[in-house]
């Protein structure tokens, strides 16, 4: 027996809940130059394979001839469609849950367990507004048998006359940090080689499709200390990141710096439409538990800068204050001479000591006064420093709720941006696999509610040892380290979380457009998905919820029902189309 359902883009199959009802999908709505998406869930009481293609497939799983079932899903749509098979990832609770969007033809599935397919519809900018129909047909067969139709379902699609801007023109300021060394490791290419940059081009294209604005670079070795990866014994991984700048000490004692690979990555991002800040890590707030003894005794940061000494051919570390300061000054000079200095931000991730951070920045700006700074803040007391020394601030959501009035007072100061971020295990919203997929979508509407510039997250492509098989990493919630996965062919595999985040950012763009003509309508639209009265109420409700079961409680701070978000989008598009 086969069961098949069509459901919305916020549903996630999981292997411990076989009898959970699949929400019905009544219809889709999209702007022009937008996407619409849904999922098809199938299940059989036989061991089976599922596909969206027409290639032949003979499974090795069936021990009895003719007992392996084949299920095929076909989509007929008025616009270009793309179908992905959904791969499972084991969460921290040891339950397999759908997350990775696979590009392979066929997926083998177990009897009496569900499989899902994700369907993307791309509505072009020149589409005619109106009503359309998408048809989903599910077929079945056994070896040597002709297919029969199991299910046919028509899905109404409403296309608004409003045209969404291209992602590169979105106003939402998205800053997902890129971990370039991780990409090289998991695609088996030499760091900073042509092959590495070919793979990076795929990653840059995928992040640009989200409307990414910032470029992430390391100008020092292991600025995050590998996220304590050397201490992880259960779900380990190499999480070290390395400098993209080459340093050489010539035989005459002078230092030269190679910025060519750094500039190559900046140019790669620029070509993809990523033209915002160039955020550089490794110069301040360096996490160095791995190297507890400072390499330079009279420098406030334990900066790790390695160079090639041509005199003896040895690789060494900069250990003199004047050598480190000369490196920083030369980097500033490069960006000034290449007319990129206005984009550069010296990044810091969660500095814990205000006085130490202030001293480090004072020294940095003494030698390189043109550098501006960006800081991810997880201590509320840092917010009062924002106007004085920090040009781009990204407080943790808990800090936002605690110090919102002080924070928002800096809104609109020329050249300054205020983002917000989430990370770790608990509280709503978050972007781990254990969180409802609506937690990713609500990022855009929440940014509109907070009246901030955008969103930061420290992860995009930082991987533990075997990310195509298991994305768990003991120090964090599952998926906290990544939004995408490394494909075996040098490409990028997207995720359900990526798709829902993309939808939420597009929601922000629609809400922002509506804000220009009817601010009251934005407030009304947000009431449909936000379940808190004010920021104090949000803080209380965030602290009360943890895992994904708890998020379904009545006092959850955001709606977990996709229909609420779809209704919001429908209403906003109707208002924008008048």
C-alpha cells in the first residue's frame, strides 16, 4: 500500500513520528520574480525507491525478486520547476530528520517510513499575474511491471502582479560567515588553489541567492581557535580556519604580503552581487585556547601570523610587536590603494572583556585609523560601546530584547548598521535541525518588527568530519554549523533550512515595500505570526521553550503554522498590487 500527500514547505519528515498528520496544502501564492515551493511525501509498506526522474533503477536492497517497489513523482507546472529528494540527518536526539536537498536521481527508502521531495517553482519577472494550476502525479511499479497512477493532485497557484527585486538588490543585510578552509577540506582540494576557487564559486552563487551582503576573510590563523574541535571526542571535526594572506620575509629582512588570493575571493563575491562589507577576522578578539602562551609578549592579542623566512626556508610566526603592526598597516594601505577601504570591517566575535576589546581596537586604529569595526555581541553591556567604537553591531537576540532602546537609538547614524543573530542550542527562534522550519522563515519578519538592518549567523559551511552522513558536532545543536552541505561533485547541496530562510528574507522585502506605503498594514500583517505583546514578553517566551516539541506550546513566541505565514504573504501582496 502506498500513501502520498502534498504539503507545505515548512513540514519536515522525521523517523520517530510515523503517524503525525501531514498538513494539507490548499494553495500557493507568489510575486513575479519569486518562487513558490511545496513538498510531496510518500510512503509504502514495502521497501521502496523514490525518484522524480525517468531513468531506470534496479535496487540491490530487495532479497526477493519483484518485491521492491518503485515510486515516481512527476510535476507539471506553468513555470520552471525543480525537484529535490530530501536526505535525512541524525539530530542530537538520535532521530533522523529531513534536511539536505539531494540532486541525485533516486533515493532508497525503508518500508513503512516516509520519504519527501521538495519542489521549487520559479516564477519569472515577466509572468502574467493570475491563477495557475500545478499538477502532481505519483506513480508506482514493481520490477517488470508497467506503472500505475497512485495519486493526482492539482495545486492552485496565485501570481501577484507585484514584482520582487533580484536578491542582489534586496535591502535585507544578510551576513552569513563563510568558512573557506572548511570548503577546501571537504571537497578534497588544495587550499587557495584554482580547484578550491572553482568550488568556492559554487558556494558564492548559493549564498548570493539568499541576498548575502558581506564577504568573510581571515587575515590571521585560526581566529576562532577551531571552535574547540580538538576537545570533541564524540562527533568531531576539523574546524580550523586559516589566513588567506601570504607573508614572506625576504633575505634582506623586509616583509612582503601576498593579497592576490584575498582579492580573488573578493572579486568572486563582487561578480555574484555580494558587494557589502569585507569582514576580516584574526586581528582582534582572537580565540586562542589552543595557543595559550602569547606569541608576542607586548601585544594585547595573541595573533597568529605565519610567514616564510627565505633566509633559511623555515616557516615561522611573527613575534615582534612592530612586525605585527607593520602587517596591519600594510593591509590598511592595500585597501586604501585599491579603493576598498570603505567596505572593510575588522571583525570580532563575542568579545567578553570590554576593556580588553577597547584596548585592542585603540591600538589597531592608532596604526590603521581607516579601519572600521564590526562586532557580534553576546554581552548586553557592549551595546553602549556601539556608538563610540563599533561601526557594525550584531547583538544576540537576548541582548536586543535587554537593551533595545539603547540599541535603536543608534539606528540611522550614517555608516552604521545594526543586525541581530542567534546561535547555539535553545530558545526561539534558531536555525538548528531540531527547530521548526518556520524558525528560519520568521527571521525576515522579525527583522522588520525590530526595525533593524538585517541578520547575522556565524555558520554557512563549517563542517564536522563527515557532513554528507552526519552533521552532528557535540559543542552545538545539530545544524548550528551549516546551512548547506558539500556535494561529492564539487557543488553545493542546499537544505530545508536554507529554503525557509530564503523565503523569510523575501517576506522582509515585501514587508519593507509595504512599509513605504502603509506602515499600519505591516503591523497588522505581523500580528498573524508574532505571538508576543512586546520585547519583555518575547524574552519571557523565548526562555520558556527549548526543543522542537516545546515549540508547539501555546506560549511559543512565533507561529509554527505555515498557513499563517502564507496568509501574511497573500495579504501583503494584495496590498502591494493595488
